[in-house]
C-alpha cells in the first residue's frame, strides 16, 4: 500500500490525474532513498528483494503513466508529441540499461539502486518542470483559444 504525500506546488502541472501519477513516482523515489539510507541494517538478500519490489512498481507505474500522458497529448494534438514520447522511451531504456549492466558487471545491489534513484530523481524533476509543463501550457492556450472562438461565434449574427 502506497502512502500519501503532497506533491510540492512547483511540480504540479494542474491536471489532477497526472499530478497524482507523478506523486506515485515520487513515493517510489522516496522508498528507494529510504532503502539506501537503511542499507547497513539489511543483508544483500533483503536489499535485493526490496529493490525488486521497488523496480517492478517503478516499471508498472511509469508504463501506465507514460501511456496516459501520451494519450492525453495525442488527444490535444500536441505538436511536440513525438519528441516527448521519445523522452519517455529514453527513460525506460536507461532504467533497463542500468539493470542490464549491473547484472553483467555483478555490481553490488545497493550501488545499482543508488544509480537508479539518482537518475530517477534528476529525470523526474527536469522532465516535469520542463517538458510536462510545456504541454500543460499548450493545453491552457488551446482552451483559451477555444473559449474565445466560441465567444466570437456566439456574438456573430447568423
Ligand atoms: Fe512526460
């Protein structure tokens, strides 16, 4: 069961569903940070088990979230859609690469988790603040445009 946290205001994009999904990703990040902080109290096996749970949550949450966001952008015919979709793909690929390299190099689990948490943190913050806010702004402008077009239609004589 995931706990509830409040997303810092600057990370809210104003779409309730997407803000909620971003919150879940921040919760996963916080859980990763907790595991890293308490690693000395746990053995390699426990760390591996907890890490696997966190990684599968991360995979399923990002998959669902990216799909939702992409459908949302497609619906409003967002011009930068392809580019944004590629950034989502690059994220998924990077997480996969970290895992693949870790297995190949037989890296210590906690080091892999540190690498992932640091990548997730930077990615989430930059992506939300820059890229997600861009489509959000586009959506606002689109809504404004539709409102003024409708007003004009209502005012013009038939
Ligand atoms: Fe996004």
